[in-house]
């Protein structure tokens, strides 16, 4: 009997540990939540505009005139560090564009090491299924949007910054599968919940004839 109890306890512990690991981004979320922030309700999510295609956030729509100084997973990086090809601070103040139609979840100071952070949530259709993906723009200088605002693909939402003087100007850009506006650690060995931003955008560029985005905004 004792043996059975310890096996049951072992299973219970393993189950709880698995749940804890899956919820880790939620559990480690800062306790301070922007009062302006509210998670979209299922009804609101259903009414989100559907993003037809995704562009790169810096340089041209397909990322020309930029380079990736630290790609996703390198040194446990949870995003891409995108820079203008001039290097150092030559891209300070350059426009950062929304990668697709969506709604701003968060636009505020992300705390030490981050500077200003903008998070946009996008709805899109894949294999007939409606899905959600988050784009995350870190270390930005000026923020040109507010939480709750709808944005269009190619709309300028921020300027490239230095994270409050911590780095040479660059855009820390993440893409995530969860919908909560979690600021995050920037680096983590466990990348579950995070996507390879470059791979995702390349796979969701859409048909060329549908490309009426950033050119329209100019
Ligand atoms: Zn980074």
C-alpha cells in the first residue's frame, strides 16, 4: 500500500511539475500590470482583423537594408536583434513598422535592460484554423501607438532605440505563440512559446499580388 501511495505521489508531483513548467512564462510575469492593459476577451479576439501577410519590421518589407546581429536561439536569445546596415547607432530613430494588421496589447517602459516595449497581437488563418501570434518590439525609442489601438501592416509604430542608452541602437524583435503581454527575459534556454521570427515571417509573406501594405502607407 505504501509503495502504491508513493507511486501516486510521484505521478502527482510529475504532473504538477509539468504544469508549472508550461505556465512558467505566466508565473514569472511581473506582478505589476499596466492598469490600461486588459486581455482581449474571446469575443474581441474573434472580431480581430485577420492578417493576410507578414512583413519584416525594419528596412524594407523583406528585411533589405538590415542585418540580424544575434539570431533566435543564439546565446539562448528569444528573438532577433535587427540593425540597420550602417552599424552602431546609425539606425537610431529609424522607423519600426507593424509586421501585420493587429492590435497593440502593450506599449510602455519594460524596465531596466529593456527600455520601451511594444507588443502587437495578430490573428491569422493557417490550414483553415484561426491562430494568434504576438510581435514584440524591444529597446524602442519613441512609441507611436497606445495599448488597445488597431494597427495596419506597414504602419510605423516606434523608432529604433538604445534601451535607455544600454546598447548600440537596435531592435530586439520576438514572435510568440501566447497572447498575454508578458515583457519576458529576452534570453532563455527553453524557447517553448517563442517562434523564430525570421522563419515565421518568411513563411507568411503571402502572395505577391496581395502586397499593398507599406507602399500604400508612404
Ligand atoms: Zn535582443
